[in-house]
C-alpha cells in the first residue's frame, strides 16, 4: 500500500522486492559461513578452526574455501547465524590480499602469512583443491597488497 519512488540518482528502497535481475552491480557469488573471528574483505579462509571457517596459515592448503567478499552480486545462505558470519566468495571476481610479485594469469594459493595468498610455485603441479583462483591484475612489489582474482 506504499508507492516506491526513485531518488534523483535513480535508486529506490523497499523491504522486499521480487524481480528478475538482468545485471548485477557487483561481481561474485558468495555464501555465508560461521567464522571463528571477524575477517576483513580479501582475507583467504580455510575450512577449520572453532567454527566452519578460519583464516589460512598453511602454504598451499587443500582446505582453502575462498576469500571474504566485499559486496557479492548473489549471496547464498543469507540466514546463517553465529557470533561471526562472513560472506565467502566462491566464484567470480574479488579483491584478494596477496604477498609477492603477481602477474596477470598467475595461479594463487594460500601462503604461510595468515589470510594472505601467494603465487603458486609451479602451476602445472598444483592440485585443484589448493587453488584460490587466477590473478586478473598485477602487483609489482613484494610487500602485501591486493589484486583482483577470478575465483
């Protein structure tokens, strides 16, 4: 019984909308998981810890589950509850914390630095279960930074 109107920029707000999306503003598919702490976007997570997921800290871990999403285009399991609930990007394009020099196309795996990815040393011999994704942007310094990754 209430009219929905757009503001000057074309945006509108409502409690629940049923519609068909033709495009998304963001770029990843994510699912909510209970974590054992509050993690910042771009942090690499593995299955484990006190809850369902925790921060990665083992190089090349096969337990990798994904990366904390910034703003997912589609969010599954939105009703997940717990002390700390994070949206984990499972597919799509997301910023990822990474150390070392990264070139476009590099395969990324977990590093020994908690929550940070690194370039896999030999991509031809990395098991699929260990791959976080492929870099779609580059970073030319060794210090920790952020690159866009195709998960």
